[in-house]
């Protein structure tokens, strides 16, 4: 999947008024915290803790909104809504989709980051 | 997560300090994006990673606006709002709740628990800017209102102190209860309606055998009538009366007072009852001006009202006030009273009236004068159902033993 299909660089940058320095810091933060949120969601899922799954996915969703990453965002919302409804029957499947999409996003963001943010 | 701070640069030299926004969100990427936007808008920004740290920051920094995530560890957004709204020191802070909860019932819950407005996490930068600016306008207005309220409270407090000081002065003009001449005892009660009354009474000692007694009532309530009454009391001092009137005759005194104290520009006036008690001749002379008069309660139990229908002082400078004279004997009691003691309603609207006052005094009969005064006031209070009279209340009782 190409970078543009994982997230919209232009749209995400526009959300921060083309402030490239801020956007770079956001990528750094997400590379650090995104995987942790995934781990927390996974742990809660393993423990059958629906509230914990909802919290972790809700937190992750806040970050995904900033990057205009529709597939990851959709997967995250599905898991959050299912967990809020107390339904973890499809939790593993929803989580797997989310993890896959977040990993794709992380790869795409790293590429952008490594290329440098200079205009 | 502990509190983090990231203040922006201050505004240009000479400009007012920038408004402060507190951002409370446990998700660092979204928080960073919002903080950066707010800084670009010129605000000073502080931030916290959870509700508990946010509350500490709010208490310490008192930001105008708090932007708050709904779902957070330690303390969620709605709980944060409840804490803020219960704390009088923090109530002026505006709270903008960020949420993806856009169901009407969830928004209603947030508002009910103390949020002022909502902001979708997916909101555009234009909407974020508009909502923040609207919140800041509301915060500015609320704080101005709070400052104005505090200023009014301080001025009111200063005014109350002035009034209390004036009230102490007015009460210092009243005579002490006790024996005012050998064989003549006086007891009084004074209940100004606003802390500072326009009713005043006193005793003028003409000689070892003759006493002047008066009770005056300046129309209106508060500072102005109290000042006018104090001025009138000066006129009613013995040396002043001798100079202006040259007589202790009540009618002559009121006739002269009528000239000295015309209606004010705002139409205010005095009513008064003035009596002279002559122990040598055993007579009680009196004159009234627009006043409900005095009550003479004889030892025999008979009651008579001492009143003459005529104008209050100041209406017509040509008015002559006439003195009437009654015999008085040992054990007789004279009560000078203001109309505030009988012209007040019960909760039903029915006035207590002169009849009930007269009957109360008659029923109390020859009990000690102090008891009669105290119980008459107490009975009046029972009738109206509360302690605060709508008008000034003064009651002066004089008992003649010889």
C-alpha cells in the first residue's frame, strides 16, 4: 500500500497549519506512544477487560485523527465501539486489523520522517 | 502523568498578557497538535496528561479556558468538570470538552456535569479556532462580571460599616432608660427598620418638676431621615427651645418647629408628639403634628389616646398647633410610640392596628414597665411572624409614681 493510501500527508500537515516542526514532533511522539497503546489494548483484550480495550483504543484514535489515516482510524473506531458495548467476541479480529493498519501507518510515517520534513 | 508546562512567549511589550489555555489530554500527539495551534493563536498554553494533574494546574494557573478530553485515566473529563463547578474559586474558568461522543444524550451529560461547550476531536482547524475564541470571550465576560460583583460587594461592605457607625451615633442620641426625675421612670425600645432609623425620642428636663417628652418620626427610611431627625433633635434641646420658642408649651414648640422645618425638596416631613409633664401641677400637656399620638394608661385601667388631627410639620407655615392638657396621677403611664408599632401586617395582610396595641398594653396592666415594653414588642413580632419590622419602631414608656 502506498504512503498516500495509508495517510494523507498534505491533509495532516494542513491540520497543523503546515508547521513542519510540530508535525515532525507529532511523528516522533506517535512512533513512541502508538505501539504502547497497541500493547495496552492487546493486554486488556487478553484479560477480557472491555473497558481497558475501549480506553486504549480511544487514546489511539486521538492520535490517528491527527494523521488523517482513514483505514487505521476506521479499525480503531470499530474496536473502540465494540469494546464500549462490552462485546469482545470479535475483539481479536478487530485488534488484528487495527494492529496491521497502525503498523502500516508507522512505516509510512517513518518514511516521511527519514526523508526529512524540509519543504 | 504529571503536570507539564509549556508557556508561550508573552505578547508584545506594553500589550496585555496573553490569555491562558489549559489543555488536558492523555494522548500526547493530539495534545501537541492542539497546543501548537493555540500558541499560534497567541495564547499562553499549559498542559496536563490526566484529569488529576489538570485540576492541579487549573488551581495553580487559573487559565481562562480549559480544553479537556472526555476519556482519561485518573479522572475523566465530566468528573473534572464537576470538581471545577463545585469550587467557587474555579467557577469562572470556561471548559471546552473534546470528544468524539457526539450523541445528544452524551452532550447533555457533559453540559449537565459542568462543561460549557464541546469540540469534536475531528473538528477542522477553523472550528477549533472559532470555538476557542468563543470560549475565551465567555471567560472574559464571566471574569469581568465576577470582578464587578466583588467590587460591588466591597463597596456594599464599606457602606454597611458607615451605616452601622451612623446608627451607633443615632442611638447615642437616645436617652438612657431609668429614673429621669425623682418618681418618674422611663423605659424604651428602639427597632429601626434599616439599622438606621428616622424615629427619635428624648426627654427635655425643663426644671425639677417639669419634663418635656417627645417622639418624632422623619418620613422615609435610611440615612436621609436619620440625618434630618438628628438635626431636629438639636432644635429640640432645652437651650435651643428657650432661644427659639421661649416656652415649654408643646403647641408653641410645634408651631415654631413647623416654621423651622419646611417640607424638603423631595417632599419629606416630620410627624411628632410633644408632651410636658408637670409633677407639681399633676398635669400632662401635649400637642401632636400629623402623629398618631401617645397612649395614656391610667392606674385605673382606663386608656386614652392623646392625639389631635392636624398636619405634619412643614406643610403650611401658618399652621398653629394647639396644646391640650390632661390631669395625671400616681401610677399613670404614658406611652409615646411611632406608627410603625401598629401599622404593620401579619402574613395574611391584616394590620396589627391601634386596637390590638391598646389591648396588649391594657392586658399587661401594671406589670413592671420594662415588662410591658418588652412584651408589647414581642406581641407585635408574634403578629407579623418575624423580627424585622417594615418601618422604624420606637416605644417610650413613662411611669409617674408621685
